C-alpha cells in the first residue's frame, strides 16, 4: 500500500497535517516527534505506508538501511555529540502506537526518561 488515508504519518507525508521536517527525499521523511522523550527526538519514516517491521520485505532492505544510516548523521547535525538511541517499536506488545513504520532517534544531554 502506498498511502493509507487514515494514517497520521501518511497525512504528514502528504502535507495534510503539519510537522517539523528535518530531512526529506523521494522515499524517506524525517520530522520531530510531537511529544519528545529527550532534547532531540526525530522520527524517520519511509514515505510508503509500511505498517511495521513485520511487513518489511527483502525488497525494502536498502530502504531500512537508509533509515539506519541516516539517523546518526541527522543526530550529529542536530548537535547530539554524546550518544543516542535508535528505536523501532513493533506491534501492540512492542509498544507501537502509530502503525506506519518509524524509527525513533532519541538523544541529547541526560537525564531523560527511558522509553
Ligand atoms: P510509537 O509508540 O508508535 O513507536 O511512537 C509513535 C510516536 O509518534 C510517538 O512518540 C508520538 O509522540 C509520535 N506522534 C504521534 N502523532 C504524531 C503527530 O501527529 N506528529 C508528530 N510529529 N509525532 C506524532
Ligand atoms: Zn501511513
């Protein structure tokens, strides 16, 4: 599925609801989390509507690698110099609340709550 009309992150991709974007290309969007856990909290998403890691296919390996490699670069650009976390919550018991695959990149000076 390329977009789900009921999905909040698809609406952000489509520009139908606002977000503080920090990076965008043809297949990836990165924006600030609306309820940050830490001084810097980015969400990295594929623009395509992929529900969760369970739905990732081998064809999306490069896309997932792109998210993985992009996060450290953007955290450095955001001034995070002393470490950060990259987190993907998958499914109900994984704590996933938005069912459009996203990677949290969370960092900045501690203390901040562990998710
Ligand atoms: P999950 O628990 O699914 O891994 O994380 C979903 C994240 O999306 C949460 O950290 C939440 O604050 C964030 N979020 C939910 N709705 C919005 C929104 O409309 N805009 C932005 N920027 N973040 C959102
Ligand atoms: Zn979506």
